[in-house]
């Protein structure tokens, strides 16, 4: 995941500064042309994010295994310690909130985000109206969908690390 973030950083917005390219070349030579290891990726991310304000977005953190999350938290902590301009925005389900708040204590502001029941129903009605095979569903099934799904939608949470202000727009 961090390798992908690094790739996006160096390929986007006009490329990376020469210092970053030099670090990538040195790493490539050190490992005989193979992919850099996690420690090297973290160091290059630290360099990249320390040179300019950087926003990293990681979606669906809960889909990582526990081992992957712990390694990711440790790496993010290292990046944040050396990069005052780095900002990280993370989304995931509630069951991993405590992990991230513990692993990145003092660097986290979190916000629970849950859609309103009326918004879910409005969305479902819209999608049902777009059904290409309307004869495949009777009114009883539509009614069940509109009753059961809104009650089963779980909340999400958003974590913003090292942000002074946190705003979230849901719509």
C-alpha cells in the first residue's frame, strides 16, 4: 500500500524533486533492481512528504488484516514524525478505530459518519426506480428492501491525522 502511495506521489503533479529520484535510484541499486523493502519506502516517503505539504488518503482500512494494519500504523507514525507537512486521511469501519487511536495516540482526530435513514431510503428508491427489469420485483420485495436495508447499514469512521481542522461533507 505504501509503495503504491509512493508511486502516486512521484508520478503525479509534475514528478518528484531530484532528491527523491536520487533516493529511488540508490535503493534500486542497493537491492539489485528489485522492489524496495518497507523500510526504504518509508524513508523515501518521509523525504517526499518533508519537501512539500502532502495529503495521503487511505480508504477502507478495515479491509487490511490486523498484521498489515499494525505495520501500516508503525510506518505512518514514522512518516508523520519526520514530515510536519504530511496529512493523512483514513476511512474504515468502527472495529479498527481503537487500534488506530492507540497506535497513533496524540496524532488522531476521528469522526463517526453514518448516513441518515431517510437518505438511505431516498437512495434505495432512486436505485429501484432505475431498475432495468421492473417486472422482476413485486411491491412486497420492494417494501422489504426499503425496510431491511436501512436498518443494516453500519456507520463508518473517518480519521484525520495531524489536521488542525476536520470537516466532512456527506451527501
